[in-house]
């Protein structure tokens, strides 16, 4: 996908002024937060499970080289192949070569954020392969020629009316003349179209929620079952995954599974959880003849050596996006790359460079809901603050921002002066705004007042009110 994180401010303005997007976000995200809370509350040991999940990921990352080698040995032992990709170019070339050797023409794909990260569809289509996304959300955005806007709900930015028109436009030539407006009818139409693609595919490509070191297995978690068909029907199955997806044992995976679905969609468990281990064995009724795993580094081992290594704990549940007031207002496309929301605001600068993504760490109110709801307790707000500090140290912030920060720092280091200035400012603004109670324009507050009025202060600072309350 085209990288547009550098245009974040422009993307945000476009998103906020898109009525269809705002309608879709309001409809599509409804319930994720409440369902997650209900699912967590139903499990008395949920907080303990979060601690265990964090410990499993931390342990694995500490000994990542060992577990990756063990995973490779297990895959080979089961008859499969492991390919190591240093970057996106390597990963694309590896997959292309596998498809060429298989004399493939048609390729089905299950949902894979790693595939999106390396621009796999574009590379395959450029070489003449027919590539069909089989996850319903991914299929919708493939028809629309758009990137995903959410880790687990890639088409959440689309309204039902938009999907109706999209399907009518693309499926009419396949014999579907009637516009379908109901969700069940739209799903059924997509199912009928995709069924033929499944049956004629030469290669199936999926991602992996987890890679199991002890068995060489990959685990995919879906609510549609398309991943199973993509993995078992074609002659060749290719798994694309980041290095951090490996976990030591099946038992470890079960702990992570107990927090994954509850954090993502508020389900006790996703509809389908499938474990694949190697190619078809003698006596198996189905399965691929070849099984390949492409392990993608693309900057991940470099992150391991930094203060940001905890971001590699991420299990791609999307809980941080669901609970983020910024993401809920602008959607995922505004972030300009595959990963959006709080985790994307951390991971994208680390993988793509802070200079090209300097706006993303600032797209956060630091309210802490992301960390509060993260199943593996990633300290996202602290990481965003570190990235902001690095911006300042690397002189990537604008002159106005740097001047404002320097002034604030000067005052903050001098408490008496800080209290004096803020008291004067609060009193002055109170008097100026006393008549209307708000400001439609205010120097240095244009970012706020361009879209809404700024309430006038009530004449006293927080510090003075706090002192008054405690002394009474």
C-alpha cells in the first residue's frame, strides 16, 4: 500500500470531513468496548491471564533466536520449509519464487497483516498471478482497491450501502443482477463468488496468529473459516509471519488464546481456531502437498535492542484501536500505513523511521486506555512519550512546538513562577470570556477553535482549587 504517514494531518482533515466514514465508524465500532469489558469480567482470573501472557511473550523475546531455530527444526521435521526474509523485498521474492515453482496461476489469501506489510498482493499481481482475498473484510477492500483500516476489521470504514454498490459493480458480470441490501444476503453472495476461487486455487497464503516452536505449527484464528479453506485446498500453503509470532509451546498458546478473542471482539473464543503442522501426510484426507513458512524480520530484530522491544509482545488483537478516542474519530487510513491506532503510532515509526512518521506519536491524548485494555500489557503511552522525546532530541519537531515546550519547561522547573503565571492566565481568560463563557478564537489555540469553541476558565487553576479543597 502507498505509504502516507507523512501526510497524517492532511489524512485526518479528510477523515473528519468524510460523512460516510464517520457513519461507518459510528456503526462498525459500536459494541467492541462493552463486549470486551463483559468478556473480561466473566473470567475471574482474567488479570492473572494477562500477566501470564505478558510473561510468555517477554520470555520468548528474550530467547527469540533459540525459539526460532527450534521452530525451524520442527517445521523441517514435519516435512515443511522455512524461509528467512531480512526485509519486505526478500519476503516478496521468496513468495514469488514459491508460486513460480508451483506453476501457479490462481492464489487465494487468508487475512495477513504481514502480507499487507510487505505489499504482497501488488507484487503477485504485477507478475500475472490472480490473487483473491478470502476474508470478507479483506475481499471488500480488495474490490475497492483500498488498504485495511483496522487489524481485525479491515472494512470497518465501509457502510453497508457502499458494500452493496461495490458488490453490484463487480458481481453483476458473474450473474448477480440484483442489488443485495441485507447483511446476510451480501455475505451469501460473497460466499458463492469465493467458493469457486477456493476450489481452483493453486497456492494458498495465510498469516499466522501464533507459530509454535515445539511442533512447527502455525495457528490461525478466524470467524469465517476462510483460512482453513485457503490452507487445505490448494497444492501449496505459504505462511507469512513476523519473527515475533513464535511462542514456545502449545500450552503457552492456549494462555494467549484466552486473552486474544476476549480482547479483540469480546468473544470467549473465535469461531475457528486451527492448528496446521506441515504438508499432507500419508493417510491424510486433505492438506497441501507443500508447506512453507516465510519468517519476516524487516526491522524487528533491531527493535529488540531498544527500549521499545515490548511492542513486539503485540498479538494484533486490536483492543488498543477499539479503545482509542483518536482512532475512533479518524479511522485507520489516516495513519497512512498497515498499522494504525496506538500500536501503529509506536510500531510504524520504528519500522519506517521517525522522520517520515513524526506526526503519529503525537496522535494520542495519553489517556492510557490502550495500555489498560492491552491483553499483554504493552506500555503504549510510555512508548509514545519516548518517541516524542526522541523527536525533540533529533530536532524533528517544528520551531513553534520547540519554542512552546522550552517555555513550558522553563516554567515547570520553577513552581512558584509557574503558579503565578497560570493564575494570571486563568484569571485573565476568565474575565475575557466571562460574557459568553467560551472562545471561538484564541491565540495559540487554533488547533482547538477551528473545530469547536474553547470553554473559558472559571477563574482559578487546578492547583489553587485542589489546595482550597484539601484545606476545607
